[in-house]
């Protein structure tokens, strides 16, 4: 491996680690405010929506039907991994059929 590639790799690792440590240190100093707590509780869902909506907007019938299946299944199952896995399987199967 060339020296500049190794140096770039180590620099990116150091920056990534620094960002994580800074977030941990800053997070410990933040006061527990109810609005902040509520916002942080909703963050995983917001990230998931931000990833799924653009794909769904460009998707076809297979993606829309799979999304409907995921939404329906998520109403009955509390564990999020089950609807997500079912959605992946549904997209694969529906793309083969449609």
C-alpha cells in the first residue's frame, strides 16, 4: 500500500473517531430537556424515512406494494426488524413477478 493512501486512511479514521468522541463528550454535558429527549427518540424514524422516501419516489409498483406491506405489518409487530426484513423479501419477490 502506498504511503499517501495509508496516510489518508489513517486521517479519515482519526477524524471519524474524533467526531464520535466529540459527540459523546458534548452529549454528556447537555442538560436533559424534555424536547431534546423527544427529538432524539424520534431520530431513528426520521433517518429511516429520509432513506426510504427518495427510493420509494423513484420506485415502481413492486416498491410501493412492499412499502404497503411493511406499513401494514409494522402496525401489528412491535419489533421493527420483522417488517424491514419482510419488506426486503417482498421487494425481491415482487420485482421478480411484476
